[in-house]
C-alpha cells in the first residue's frame, strides 16, 4: 500500500494540486484551485494502509511534517473517521519563491516600501495566501537589515531572512511574544494565520501602532470579510476600540483566489482583490460601515485598489479563465455576460 499512496502523492505533484485527500475505504481525491476532484481510476485504499504508510497515528487527530516522499516534504493532517483513518497531504516548497515571480499586480510593489502598520494577506483555504505572504516577508527581510520575529506556528514555508537578524528564544503566549519583540526593537513580525483570539488581535494592533510592521493571514474571501473576521474576534467590550485601532494601523489587505486556467494543462490562475487604507477607507472602518468597502475599491482604481469582480472580468476577457469558473466567485454574474 505504501507504493500506492506514493503514486497518489506523485499524481498530486504532477497536476499541481494543493492537497491530496486520502480516506481508507474510499477513492482518493485532490484539491486543485480550491475545488475537490476525484483521482481518475483511484480505487479504495484498504483499512490500515494509512497507519502502515505513516508509521504511527497518535490520538484522534493531529498534524505533522512528513516525508520526504516523492522527494518532497509534506504537511500531513490526519483524523479518524467512523470507517477508518483519513489524511490530507499538502506538498511543502523547499524554498520560498521570489515575491516578484508570483504574478501579483505591480501595485503590490508599493508594499515593499512600508516600515510599519498591519498588512493582511487573505483568501479561502488553499488559495496561495501563505506563499504570497511568506514571499512578501522574505522580500522585506532581504531588502535590508531588519530585526525579524517569526511567530508563524505553521512553519510550512521557510522565510529567507537575508542579512536580517532573527529574534529567537521567545517564550510564552503570542501576546507575550509580541511584547518581548517590541521590547527588543523588532521591525517586522510574521504572524502566520490569525488565531481568532481577541487578545492576539489587540496586541497585533498595538505592535503595528508602535511602529513595527506586522504581517498575517486571515481566511476570508474578500476584503470586507477580512474586516468582519477581525471584528468578530473582538469581544463586545472592545469592538469599538478594535475598529479605531484597525482604522489607524491597517495598511493593506491583499485577497487572492486560485482558479483553473482556461487552457488545458495551464495550471491555476490567481485572481486578486486589493484594499489600501486611505482616509476614506479608515473612516468607513472606524464608523462601522466596512460593508461599503467594495464600493470604495470599485471607485478607487486610480489609487491602486482592485475589486475581485473587476479582476475576474479581466481574466475572462483575456481568456485566462472561463466565464463558468469566474462565475463561481463573481458577486455580479451579469458582468461576465
């Protein structure tokens, strides 16, 4: 069974899938550009095959870095189901790609000039946001000599720190580590995925207000969803405070999705939404009118902002993706007609 699972892993790599989903007693599947698809001619794996392949599975669920299998390290998230074991294998890059090579809109180069504030990279699961965010952090560290603090607990992609100085041996909770980093004069904090904890959010915003550059991921499908996710994490007592702090500290929100390319074998194509925190944007966030931010982005292309709908329409017009694929995510399908 080991050879069969390795064959599935090789298939996932060859087609550029973000995940391989293996469940004992059922055919396997892959996630490609956010969609789950069955593996052609995949047969059900016998019960016990995952345990045999992984060597050990502790508890009902867990996550670890395994391999190399097929010359690649994998993040393995396993869990037990009623009928047997299941696991999601995600291939990990050996090196962080260059920020300029990701195909992001050129306006994002403006983020390389920041020295403080909060920058958020967002998107749904398996949208590539972690790769983009880590590439941005690497570009910042490589462009000068910064005091850098890595608080990314996932550690799926290594940060290229160049000649920057990495703060190590921090202990305690994330808020405590942020405070330690600020006392140590940290220039850049890389948070990884936002944990949804109110105390973390408050300390992140305080660090950004104190003059550090803070970068983190938020799982959300658009910029409005990012703000809603942050406000939802705040307790009712400090929600007004979070609005005020977010309006002051936020620099940009970069949202991306991956869509299957229109051309067969073309891989995945990124679609983008970009929000910069102008005075108008800050006023909407501070006043609780963040649901109007989509209209602000649509009217602010001259300031570098980009609405996801506008990006999707352009991708269809340029024949990079099909109207059918774009229609799954566009908020106004009539624009694709």
